[in-house]
């Protein structure tokens, strides 16, 4: 095995490949130490900007990214969004003058090639808006969503600020490109469309050296890691290390929707192999060609990763688990939630967004949570995660024990209704839902028997809410609530059009992936997008800005309530149970404030004293992609 240091190659949000990954042949040889000529430049640059010579002993700090060029805490109103912003740029207000530099001052050719600082043709004047317009014009000319995705990824590599400006200013149009559904297709074809590595790959071959691999990453002050092992990418199954598109996409939303600065975000894919035969036989597959490691081998690698993360980035780095298969997802969350700041987006983020939609929907259909009956198709991470959060909220509202609240919630899995006679053979996360009932095999029979008011699809299997199922829901509910949450669009349990048509326009419908508005009998229905993208960016911001050290369920409830409160009468009239994404940064600030307030209340926040106005504070922390003036 070649040395780890020799495998480093830095590019912006750089892909760094680890020694065993297929990219490792690209740049061998030199260790990643800073050439001495650059060190001299670093000294000079600091003499120029600060008027005094940097002490020799601080050179290493500069190189390691530990030295702060701008003392943000004391000189800027911008708080933790940039408090550890080594180069001061992300944290600077739009009016502040900053020096664009990494180890050396970037200028001329190197400045143009550095995506973090590049402004394209806008170096002489502030022409960012024109560039956004031009890029949108180009992207709209592509007919194929995957081409748009590739153009966006290319832009992210070339000009980071422009990428985020474009995404923020056109969020409703661009979300389906950089996120579900297109990101799903991108992951499936990742090997073929691959041009530059994004994120950090850690494979089984790095066992024993994960700490060193993490240290290869160019940014040192990481606040959020999104990590996957690629075993359950959306509803598409095992995509091995081609799942990297998901952490990259999720973190793009952390920045665009939640204002966490890009340099604080680290996408990670753990490569333990894949059981996907097509990928194993695909000549363009980019990961380890072996079947998945499991059991102790898997657990040890993950444990080393979790320990290395804490060792490298400290207690307060948020680790978001994403798209792990059920068994690992539940085990990892249970194992690390007491010792690390961890959050599972598929279990907890999805739960929070769905609870928010239900709380909002009750304003239309009436009743409290406890007055309703819930039936799920799918009893994995999302299904049981949502069910548990609903039960928790119901129990808080009514003072009934959570065990009682659970009895109003039924789950169907691939073997039928989950009932007590199946208890022995059930996976542990399904056991709390095994209620007393006759066995029922099919969803349709379960719907007709349980007569739910709310039907939620989390099965990862498309088109399972058939005409008969939706018609049955509409036969005993004036306004049936139907949520088709599986992603991407191909896996959605039914389409928006089917839900509205088969319920004669009475369904309150939302889906995980976006659907266009539907005309039914002269009325336009706008389906909401029940996707955790509403929650995790603001949730993460709230955690970071309060310095929270653990995630607590009450913080998820707080996020859900904050989101539900954003749905207006105007939204309801269109059939929406979520606010439009175009206001998402404001919504995220609000969610962040509520999550932070809860963290303070629970004694989990370490940034003291608490800011007086948490919403304003959240806003002040948010990264803005506007070009800065370079001197
Ligand atoms: O990524 C999404 O769109 C939502 C999600 O977490 C999943 O489906 O796994
Ligand atoms: Mg997910």
C-alpha cells in the first residue's frame, strides 16, 4: 500500500482520494507539505495585510489552517457561521474587504483556477447577477436533467460562490437537479459521469489510518459531516461508493438552504464494498470490487471513523448518517448518540418533516394527532422513525404513555401488517409496532380493516398505492391524508395526479420527490414536498450555532413545530401542507432558532451566554455567496 500522504490531491472541495480508491494513481509522489517557497509568501502576505511579520512559529499554524487571518469574533458582527473561518472570507460581510488566499496569496492564474475564490468574468466589477443569468440560460438549454446536474457539479468545481448564488436564487428550479430525483440517477451512473472526485472516500483499506486520511482534507474546521456507506441510496438500493452523490448533494443544501459555509462541510463515503452485482461487473464502477464487509469488520471500521472524527474535529462536529441500510442505521444511531453529536437524517430528519406536515394538515382536516389513525407501508428507518416521533408528540399533547400512543399507529411491511403473532421474528426496531390483531397480508386489506385517516408510504417501492388503495382511503375519509415519501420519483408510492384523481380531488397529498401541480376538474392542486431537506439544514445550523453537544428528540419536535408554523392560509388553499421552498433560508433560520432554544433549555448548548434574539443570530451566522471585493 502506498503511503497515505502520497495519495493526496487537493482541488477546492477537493476530492481527496484515499490510497485504496481508484483515484489514487492520479498524483503520486510528493508529500502534501507546503513548499518552502510558499511558506515565504505566507509570511509576506501576513506582513502586508497586518503590517507586522508573522512569527516563524506560527507558520505551521497557517499551513495547518489553525491560524485565524481575520479575528472574526472581535472584528465582525458575523458570528459562528464564520468564527472558525480560517481565511475570513466566508464570514466577512458583503462590504468587508478580504484578501483571497489559501496558503499563499492567490493571484493571477492561480486565483482564476481556484474555485473557492474564482469570480469568472466578474473580477473587474460586481457582475455576479449577470453570471447567474447566463448560467441559468445555459442550464435551461439542457433537456436532460442529468446534463443539468453535471453542469451544476462542474460549476461547483469551477466557481463555488456562483454555484451557491445560482442555487439559492433559483432554489425551486434547481433543487430537483442537485437533489432528488436527479441526484439518484447521478449516483446510479456516477462511474460514467465521474470527472473529478468530490468528498472524502474512506475504504476498508484505510483501516488503522483513518485519522491520517481525515487530516488529508484541506479544510480543518469542519462543522458538519454527512456520511454514507451507500447501502440504501434513496429507494434505489445498494449503490456502493457511487452513493457519494448523496453526501455531496445534502451538504450543498446545508450551505444553500441552511447557510452553513461550504468550507465547514465534509462529505464522506465509507467504502466497504457493494452487493450490487451490476456494479461489481461494471467496468466504470469506482469503488472496491468486493462484497460488503459486515459484522465485526464493519463495526470496527465505523468505530475507527467515529473516533477519528472526534479526535480530528472535536466534540461539536455534527455527523449526519445518511442512506445506511436499516440494520446499520439503527445500530449506529443507538451506539453513538450517547457519545457523539449524531443525527440520522432518514430516521430523524424525515420524522421531523412528516410530523410538521401532519401538524399543518390537521388545521385543514381537524382533530388532534390522537384523534387520527395512521397506517404506514414500509417499516424501515423512515417508517418507524416517523411513527415514533408521532407517538412521542401525541404522548406529550395528551399525557398518555407513549406505549398507548403507539397503538394508534400501524405498519405494514413486505410480509403484511405487523402484528403481535409475528413479534418473535421481527427486527428489533419493528417490535414496538406489533399490536394485537389478526394477521393481514396485503396493504389493501389493511387499509379496509384499520380504516386509517393518514396513509404514509416509506417502502422504497414505487406504485404501491394503487387505485383501489387510494379509493378505499377516499371512501371513508372526507379528506384522506396521503404521503408518498419514497425517493426518487420512480419509487414514489403514487403520483400526485393519481392521488388527486383517484380521490376526486379530496386527498391532502405530499411526496418525498417533487411533482408538478395537477389540474383536476378545473382546480389546480399544488403537491407539497415532504422531504427532510426542509429540516436538516436549519436543524444543523441550530445545533452548530448553539454549540450543542448532543441531539435530543425534543429538538426534532421543535424543528417540526417551527416548520409547521410557517404554512400559511394561502399555502393551504393550494393544497400545500409545507411552505414553498423559495423562502427556505428564512424558514431554516427560524428552525435553527427553535432548535437552538431547545438545546439551551435542555442544557445541551455550550455557546454561552445564549444570544438574545436567536432568529437574528441565526441569520447573522448564515453564509452568503455574494462575491467579496479583493484587494
Ligand atoms: O434524499 C432525499 O431526498 C430524502 C432522503 O433522505 C431519502 O430518500 O433517503
Ligand atoms: Mg436519505
